[in-house]
C-alpha cells in the first residue's frame, strides 16, 4: 500500500526505469524534441509566407526523424515510412540564408511544400510523447500532488466547520405542545420551532461540553407569524454559576430568516446558555434555531 502511494505521488518506478535506460533514452528524447520543434516552426513559417525557411526546417525535421529510426528500434514502431527530403530545395534554402527570401519564396511550389509540411507534422506527432518524456512524467506527478492537496484542503475546511459546530442539547420551562418542544431549537432545521404557551414568559436552555464560546446565534420562530421572541436575557453559566447576563432584542421573522447574533465577550469556558423570554411578538415566544460558536 505504501509503495503504491509512493509511486502515485512520485512516479519513482517510472523514473527509475527511465534512468535505467541511461543516456540512450535521454538522446532519444532530445532528438524527438528537435523533431517536434522543427516541424512546428516549419508550419509557422509557412503560414507567414516564408516558404524557403519552412522547407529547410521541414527537411531538418525529416532528417532528425530518420536518425531516430535508425538509432532507436522503439521509434521505428512509432514512425511510419518517411518521404524523401526535398533535396531540390537545398540550393533555394541556402539562397534564403543569404538574405534573398523574396525570389526564393516565389520559386518554391507552395502546394507541394504544404503537403510536405503536413506529412512532417503528422510524423512529428507520433514522437511527441517521447519528446515530452520526463516533462510529461513531471507534469503528471504535479497534477497528482495538486489533486491530493485540493482534497486535503477540502477535508481541512470540513473538519474546521465540524469543529466549530457545537453539539447542543436543549430543555425549556414549557412548550405550547409536544410538537413544539425544546429540541426543535437545536435540531438544525429552521422549519421546526420551539414555542412557549400563549402569553407566558419562560426560558430555553442549551447545554454543551464546557468550552469558550464567542458567539450565540438565535433564529426567531419560522412559519408562525404570531409567535416570536421580542426581548430576552441571555444568561451564561459555568456549572451552577452565572457568569454573565446580556439583554437582547429580536425582530419578528418576516420572509428570509435573519439570525440575531449575540457576541458573548467572555474569556471563561461555559457549558450552559439560558435564554429568558420576557416579551414576545403576537401570542407568545418562539425560537426556530440556536447555534453557538
């Protein structure tokens, strides 16, 4: 398993096999790169009308291909039959190198040159993989490392979010009925709501493992237009000891939920928060969801 992972990230087996091939493989890769380079340059020069130079580079690419076929048996299987190089254009190419491009270009059969370069380009493609040799292995290696880094980042973000999500349990002074109990306020669903009996003050209390908590979020009752907390006191406890009280006011929920965020401003760890409902919207108090961070 560890060996397979090492190969996945480093391609060490592939590199070792390439190293075992020694200088021969390196020379083949260098020649293949030159073949591809000359063929692409010939195409570019042809497009821009430099026919003599294009012809010369096409012939160089063919000559390099021929050398590859002769010196490396593995290349012969990749490359098909090679056409003859354009010997008739050698003098023209020499003239071009002397700075007489215009008359030389006019003297070349452009149609025949296009066919030759097209053939050379097709042949060059057959050794493109060899030309990319180590570069291709390196690219694959980095692609795989990049993929795993992305996966690790996603996992880390998920872990941080999970760590920030504190598991809560809830109890209350009372509820409207069994369908609107305290646990509705910590179940993760805004559609479920804890509701107090009509026109009755009361409290909702959430407990959790003792820790430092920075923020309390309270989402007022959802889908119940005649219920919701208006004014409340948030009490922070460590065991039986009350450490801090905070007065808050909450707007009624109309449409999109708008959580009331209460900074706790307390450096000491706590394990219990009680929300004392003093006044309400409509018939009585109600809370859809409570979160702590």
